[in-house]
């Protein structure tokens, strides 16, 4: 699990810094998710998987021009991260 997470964070860092400066909209939401994940939040594996899959789905929809659907997926991922940060599992 740790190896997978490290690889994921490395990938996210490349994604985060390879694009233009992120402002608002889909890229801005993706950047927020990436920053939260890069901070190494205490998440259950299932929660982490769900956030990552929503983030991936959101990016794919964004690239297809489906921005409303992308924003919905990205906002859901952020909401899960916010909730998880409020309820740490030790």
C-alpha cells in the first residue's frame, strides 16, 4: 500500500506542475485535490481509492469537454477529503 501511495503522489506531483498555472474551474479543483493528497492525509484505503477514482474521472471528463460533470466528480472528491480530514481514523 505504501509503495502504491508513494507512486501515486509522485504521479500527482508531475501532473500538478506540468500544466499551466491552475486558477479556477476543473484544473483548480484538481489542483486542490492533488495538494490535499500530497499532504498525506490519514485516509482509509477505500476512501483514498474513491477520491483518486473521482479525481481521475473528473480529469477525463474535463478533457472531453464535460465540465459540469467533471466539476461534480471533483467536488465530490474534495467533499470526501474534507469529511475524512474532520474524522481521522487511527
